[in-house]
């Protein structure tokens, strides 16, 4: 424990800027993955353990597209759209068959998909780690703001993630499709009875969830190593975010992801040897005081 | 030459097994014209690249020996098996290679966990074995673990730490650096080896202070918290043992923060082609140990060997490749000295044997009495973003290495 360092950091503008921006970037990338997870759970009550695979494949799609076209924009689009389509296929052909069955069957399907696609990645891209490399446009020195260091690339990622959060929030709150999704989360039978095509709706939810995870994988590809099985650690943290934020709440997962990023970022200064424990500790406190999570609804 | 991948039971294996049960093959084998050399390595999984590069080097070297007449007149037949990096599987395969496949010599290309398991099989069977990948010093340094017929043709952790410690201290003195931080993976290798390097760095430069330790988890996707912590601690240098994908993530994410313009990184693990080719933006002005480079030692023979390997397999050789090639060269020399391709006699011929080698610091490598090699090229240099990636390489002094290694052995009760 190094409280002096933490106090020193909080009272220095440079350290505050660096740590806050790094906490934001860690948190917002996590939010993109967790948002899909929580959306799928909210509407379908399916805990999608294969969500890490979406993230991994998104990164690999982006890598191949980047190598082929040399355009990071195309790479990100490929990761996002590709995984959106993959999400639809996954929903239609696999997980939809297990709706309403017990959770173990869903778990089994998801785990099978994780194992199969880890091996597919090994066959297609190889078992060794891969690295995309920073696109030339972002190979620039970082900004120094008030003595703190802020990388331009991360500013772009933060911007994209915040824009996604905004679009998602507005779409759910104010559009017809969003209202249907929220209605389906509360009472799917009634939505179906009203003549709304829930099959299409569920596929759409998986498309958005898959697309978001793929987007996160693609956005992070220039700085993170790509390995088969890379989705696993991201999945664990995303679950922590969804649990803290409240299963099914997009706003909750945004707040929880940013909180997690900040705990990591400032925790590493003040409590370098037990940052992970801080995160789990925080989760325990939330679960004891608010068992449904920060923004979770009471289950009726 | 035949290679056999996979470990499925085949008719031939069964037949050989049955023959083994009758306990007659040893007599029959001695009259055979070929000598079977068994090799097990990690040919599938995350570090399959290293195992494959070992196998390639073995094939290339054995073809050369065979073209020159073979091992004391007997052609070598290489039998390769995949252990998938699992120690119990490595031990099982080693036993099977000898007992069922009739191999008289083993080339063990396993990481340390597998090598220690194979060592016990070798002790039991009394077969000649050369370990070509394990770097854990105690495998040959500890007399309790040493085996009369087992040798090591690979760099050793303690030797790397001595050279790395000396080099780091020298650079730190030249650049007036005393404030160090560490950033190594959070498990036994990372923690133990970091301590070993720091001990030697402090031996050469006692005023080094370690002001921050960062221990990222193995395979963690994001190093931002580690990087920003290093930035806040304001060290002058970072000593790191990160490797492979973690090293690549750390370097890429560190570049985003311009970390390596603020601190000098010392990392022994960068100087191997798979890493150099994968890291897209090698930082300028960091320091790394050389594991294998065609430019070190900077001799025509080394360059020729590297180019031949690349032409043949369409990929770069690795640290495991030169070590395997050296092991085959030692087998050849030992058979010549012993006058027969006989494992027992070759094992007696090996200690003290010196061979010409493209990988020796002065063109020669010696198998020491403690069953491990000396005088191989070991050195550190500056990193640059473009090939040859590491320049101004300073070779370690083997006189000093031997002296400090002996001291280290005494301290650990090995001599």
C-alpha cells in the first residue's frame, strides 16, 4: 500500500490527467464488450459466455482486413459488421435452440463455441500471438495536457466509445425499436402477442451485442496482442462490469466500466499489489448493499 | 530420414513394443546400419513455433552429418514426437522413443518443465540425451539433478543474468542511471529471474535502487495501468522479463505513451526473430539480450547458416534452432572421438569436448565438465526499429561468466 503516492497523484494535475484518461480508456473498451453482454441478458435472459469469442474474432477480422487493405477504418468496420453478422448466425443456428431450456444447456453451447473458435483461430491465423501495429496516422507523440500524458489514439477510442454509448442510450430510450427492445425485456410474451416479430428482434439484439464486442476487439487491435483465447480475460472483466452495473442495464454497465477503469488506474498507484482485490472487493460491497447491482431492476 | 508426428499407436510401434518385451532389440540394433535419434518437442500449442524451429534445425544438421558419412559411419534416422508441452507426456514419449522405437540417443527440445521430467527418464534408462531448450541452470548445475549421460546445449539462466547484469550496470553507469523499476510477469519465472538479474546488476553497480515493482499477469490484455504506474514512479530505467505476446502488447501500449523516450528498457527476451518480427514498432534506444540473430556473432558462417535455414524453411531460425544445431554437431564430434555411434562411449567423450561452431563467440563451443556448454555467443545491444533490430552488440566475457557462475554455484551449495 502506498497512500503517499496516491495522495501525491491526486494533488498533482499531471498525474490526475494521465490516470483519469487511462482509466477512461480501460473502462470504455470494457464497456463496449459489457454493453452487448448486458443487452443480451436484459432482453433474452441468456448469459452469453461466448461473448469473449466475439471480441477475439472481431480483433482477428480487423487484423486480416488491415493487412489486406491497410486501412484502420476498414479494419474496425470489418470487425464490427463481421461480428454483427456472426452474432446473428450464432443466435439463429445455435443459442435460439436453447431458449427456455435450462441454463446449463445454454452454458454448454456457449462453451462449445468458445472452444471451437479458439481452435478455428489457431487453424486460420496460427497459435502464435499476432500484432497489428499502430496505423501510421496514430504514430504521433502523445499530448501533454496540464503535465499529464494523453495519447491521441486513446482520445479517438474514448470518443468512439462515448459516441456508441450515446447512440445506444438514445436508440433505446427514444426510438420505436428501442422501446420494443425494452418492452421485450420486461414482457416478451406481450410483445409477441402484439404482433411484433420477436425472432427478428432477438437476432437484432445479438447483432448489436456481437457488433459491439467486435468493435471493441477491432479498436484495441493496434495495441493489444492477438492470441487464441484472448477473449477469456476480457469476458471475466465484462461480467464483473455487468454484475456491478446491474444485469440488463446499459447505463449501469457504462458507469460500472468507468468505475472499474478508475479503480484500476488509481489503484495501481495507491495499492499496486492488490489492484485486482480492490475490484473484487468493490463488487462484493455492491452486491451486499445492492444485490441487483447499481442500476439493476428488482426481479418481480 | 523419417519423421513421425503424433503419438497414435501404430502397428510398427506395437511390434517394436512386443520386441521390447522380449528384451532382444539391443543386440539386434547394434548391428544395424542406421542409428535412431529420438526427439520430442512442443510441436503444437502456443509455442509450437519454437518446437518446429528445433525440428527444422535438427533435420538440417542431421542431413549434413549424414551427407558426410553419418555418425561414425552410421546414418542418423530422426524420429520426432510432439509432447504438446506437457511434462508427463514428454517423459512418456522419451521412454517410448527408447523402449519402443529403438532410439539410442535422445534430443530433448522441451521447455524446462518437460526437460526435468525427461531427465529422470534418462537417469532410469541410461541413454545419451542432450537437452536443447531448457535454460534453468539447476538442470546441470545441481549435482543431485545431473545425470552421467545427460547434457545441455542451451543458454543458461544464470549465465544470461551475469552478462545482462554486467551490461545493464555498464549502461546505467554511462548514462548516470540509478533509479530502476521492474516490470515482469507475475509467476515463478518472472519473480525469480528478475531477482537473479537484479542481484547481478547490483553486484556490478551497488548504488542501483529499485523504486517500483510492477507485476502484470501473464496474458493480460491491457498494460495501461502498468505503464502509467511506471510513468508516475519516474524511474530512469525499467528492467523487464515480459516476453512474446505480453512483451508485444507492452511495447505497443508503451509507445502510445512515449514510455520508451522517458525510460530505458532492459529486457533479455527481445533478441529472437519471432519477437522482433512481431513487434511492429521496436523502441529506439532500449537494450536487449540476443537470443539468436544472424548478425551475432557477426561472422560469415553464422550468416550463411541463418540464410540457409531461411531459404529451406521460409522462416527465421530461433534461439531453439541454434541450440539444436549445436547439439547435433556435438553428437557428431563425440561419435568421432569415441570412434563409434555408441551412446555410452559418446557420453564419456563429451565432457571437455570443443567443436567448431558458427554460434561460438570465437568460432568454438565447449562442452564443460558440468555437462553444459560454454563460449557460445552471448551478448546485449541497443534496439533499433528496423532490421537488424539490435546493434552495437557487446559480447559477454566468458572468463567473468565462469568466475561468477562458480561463485553462484558455491552459494547454492552445488559445488
